[in-house]
């Protein structure tokens, strides 16, 4: 339960930070009321999606099928985030730069047109929030604590809003890659655990196998970062 809430909070924090950058860029062009209005509509849409997604999944009465479906979603999500974090940690891919993202948005011609800017803010919040929606629904339904998972996502949103109100600039100092590495390892652990459980595998340690899986993926990821970093350095010296 606690692990699922932490994973939800951290996932939401990263996504809300990226959404904040978009809303900030739009707000400086068309004003905060319109930018926040667009973000609010997107959040409302995400809330409806969360409710609908939770209801649909709870209609699956076969626990094995439910575990498998959720496990596959989480595994794909975890592989994506962990893979990106490893590539960035090893220097194979540039680190995500909120300042650069903000500058790119401000340079767009359409961001100074009211209707286009509104849609930029709406789409930005919606697209960043979809990954939060996935985690809230998947972890919430599987652990039977959808409300708690949703509350963790809202708490992350409030923290980012508070930080943004104080900084009044992109939150570039948030260690996004570290968070993605940790969350990727954790989500991948949940996904692996539930997929194998749905296929009839009886985990010897029960739920206590989750920290073991987390350590396995985390240490494996660090090993890959070290391996690829060494190869990158060797190639650079050739």
C-alpha cells in the first residue's frame, strides 16, 4: 500500500512539473486566468477518466485477468521510464531540461494567440496527466485504494503548484531523472509481481518479494548505467 502511494506521488510530481512548465509559458502570453482555466479543464477530464477507468477495471471479476492486465500496463510503463533513466544516466541521451523546454515553448509563434495558447496549455496538462491517470487507476484498483492513490496524485500537484508559485519559473532543479529511475524500478517491480502472480506463480515471500524485485531492477539499472557510461567514455577517447 505505502509503496504504491509513494510511486504514485513521485510519478505525479514529475508529470506535474513538466505540465507546470507548459502552463507557465502559456500564462506569460495570455494571462494566468486563461492558462489555469485550460489546465483546470484538463484536470477535470482526467478525473472523469480516472473514475471511468476504475469502474471498468473493477468490472473484471476474474482476479487473475485483472492482475495480468494491470501488470502488463505497469511493466510497459516501468520499462519505458527505467530505460530512459538508464540512457540519460549513461550519457546516451540528454537529460530533460525544463529551462530548455520553457524557452522552446516561448519561442513558438502560436503561443501568443489566445485560442492556440489555450489548447497548448490544455493538451500539455492532459498529456502529462495521462501517465498519472494510468498509475492512479492501475495501482489504485489493484491495491483497492483508488481514492488514496488519487489523493497522492493531488498532493503532488499541490506541492508542485506551491513550488511554482514561489519560484515563478520552470522547476529545473527537480531531479527528474533520479525520480524516473526510482519510479521505473518500482513500477516494473509491481508489474512483474502481478503478471507472474496472475499466471499462477506463488511468490515464496509473498508481498515481501516486491522490495527484492525493486532492488533487483534498481541494481541492474545502476549496473547498466555504469556499463554504458564506460563504453561511452571509451568511444569518446578513440
